């Protein structure tokens, strides 16, 4: 069986981006001396983020990819995140769940959603 368990992000400042995901989403940072990739491990399983330094000509923040994080209560998460310096857009109501969007330091789209906890 094959599964997706790593997502590589090209970033301008690895330390800044790693700190963002560690402080706002609880990832732990793993680095191997001499390795060009910094790996971020989520606290409760799921896909790891691999950070790689973007080349000078490489575009970051492509809008064709969005990282989606599951949270039980979107409003509570957004309020806590704002107190830590991360502002999300408005909380949207969908078919029995909520979501809100933001950007990481490199302009990558991120979303928090309560969709997996939808009781419908």
C-alpha cells in the first residue's frame, strides 16, 4: 500500500518557516547535520512537512496547493493563533463544518477546518 506522508515546501527562510509551523501547529523540528532538508513532524501523526531552501528564481506561495489542518473548533483555534501572531481570514460556514484561511511566511496557503469532525 502506498500513502502520502510527506510534503516538500520550498521556502526562503527555513528557520522562520520551521518556527511558524512549530509554534502555531505543534510540529517538532528534526534536522540531520549536513542534510539540506529540515523535517517537521506533526504532533498527532499525519503528513510531515519537509522544508527545502528555495532557489533565487523559484517562486514560492503557489496558489495551487493548500495545507489543511484539522481542528475541532475553528473559531477557538483562530483566536488562539491570533494571540500568537497568526491572523486568519473570516471563519466560513460550510455544510456542517467551518474553515478559515491564512498564509505561512512564504505565502503558502493554509487552512484550518472542522470538516473531519462533521457529524453529518
